[in-house]
C-alpha cells in the first residue's frame, strides 16, 4: 500500500499496529470466498511468500510459472510476480471448488491481511482497515497479530519495511535509468536473487533474505 491515498476514502481513517483489536471477521462468504476472485494481478508476492511456497508447498518459481499459477507484471517499472487469477473465471489458481484455499497455511501475506492493508509512513508500518473491499464483513474484534497468524511478527514486520524500502529504491532506479543495460541487469538480478533461486528449508527465511539483499546491493552498486 502506497502513501498517497486518502485514508478516509478507503478505510475507517485509523492507523493500527499489530497489537490493536480491530473489527475483523470472515464467514468465507458462505463458501464463495469473494476476496479470492476478481483480484486480477493485485496479489503481488514478496520473498517471504516465495519462501513459504518453496519450502511449505514444494513449489519453486519455475514450477509456479510453468503451471501458470503465477505471472509477472511491471509495478512502477519493476517486474514482480503475482498470483495468476483466471482471465475466464476470475478465480485464484489456488481456490478449490468448495471455496477453500489449497495453500491456506502458506498463503501470501496480502491474502492473510485482507481486508486489512499495509500502510508505510517514514520508517513505520501500520495497518489500515479497508471498508469497501469485503462484501460480507462480520465484526468480532480480533487482534491484528492473531489475524495475520505469522510467527515472529516483529521480524516479519522488519523484513516488510526493509523490502518496501528496497523495492521503492529499485523502482526509482529503473525509472531514472537511461540505458536498457542497467534496467535489464537490475531486473534480472532482482528476480533471480529474490524469487527464482529456491529458498532452503534448513534455514530460517530472514538470514537467507539478508544474504540475498546484500548480494543484490553489491551488484547494483557495481552496475
Ligand atoms: S470477502 Fe470478506 S467475508 Fe468473504 S472470504 Fe474474503 S474476508 Fe471473508
Ligand atoms: S492464495 Fe488462497 S487465500 Fe489467497 S487469493 Fe488464492 S485462494 Fe484466496
């Protein structure tokens, strides 16, 4: 979620943090799972999502891409993978006919958030409650950290802030680049390091990400 939005138009206008209680709930739209339909190319994957798909589902980038479960699209000039919703039916490729998610335990971060969204301001990460997105809101109060269900949430949030900053810097670099070679190098190395190279099961995600981030910055500084 980018900064330049009118919070009062899309949300209840409040900025939440992980320990806040928010009116959240989900009845699965009585088996229809509306949020798993018609999201088009908006469920972008980050490296933590790829780690879960690699290690939890045994799905490498190559498998996901060749089976058309994910696709690539430019986001402010930078190619990023996203869930490949069907053009014909509008459904997520992981949505089962009974309305359940086939990768529920390893679903992407943006799926876990919904109908919350992330809001980055300076070096802080907040959550906002989108008020026009879920057609069937049920409203018990739930603590955000429980809603997300992500272990080591502090570490995860630190990763998200770092990732958000990195993506913004790379998007700026690509937009400002005047030669195709720089764009190609940055794009290729970015995809290879953060998505195409499978993450290992034996190590936690965070040290693997840091190592790749360091390698990427070294390449960028020399290109
Ligand atoms: S649209 Fe709302 S109620 Fe329906 S499945 Fe998604 S979060 Fe649950
Ligand atoms: S990955 Fe699962 S939760 Fe996310 S949109 Fe697809 S079916 Fe829904």
